[in-house]
């Protein structure tokens, strides 16, 4: 069973994710996707999101949607570790927002992941 201490720390303000995403014309989101994939893989204890998928999802829409789907599937595990069992499956929300406004999906995901680090 994965413990909070096993999860790599990648804590950012969701607003910072938005600002850096806009200022860098989305290039920051490629870096963010790679780091978030590492966190999600550690939380689930499985290599659900490959570095290739994380990298390509920053510049290719269908892969981006798949990336947010995988992240949404992992929110149940994130909720279990952070004490929020209600996160169960928000993949539909992340996918829909990922199609139209991917930076908002990133902000939502970052907000939930930040809760993993509370109390460390």
C-alpha cells in the first residue's frame, strides 16, 4: 500500500499553473504533465502514465484528453491518501475541461494533489 511519504513532492499553487501555462504559451504544461505523471504513478503504485504520454500530451490534443482521463481515474487513490474519499472518479470532468481549457484541468488536478502534502 502506498503511503503519503512515498509520493514525490510537486506542490504548486493552481494559479501559478495557470499563469505559467499562459505566459509560456503552454510549454510549462509539458513540464507540468511530466511531473504530475510521476506523482500519479507514485500514488497509484503503477506506471499508469508513461513519460512519453505525459510529454506528447502537452502538444497533441487526443493524447492530452487521454492524459486527463488517466489522471481522473487516479483521483480515487489521491482521495484515499489525502483523506477525501469523495474524489473517486472525476475523469469525465477533467476530460471535458481538458478538451476546451486544459489549464483549468491542470489547476483542478494540482489543487487535489496539493492536499497530499498537507500535514507533512
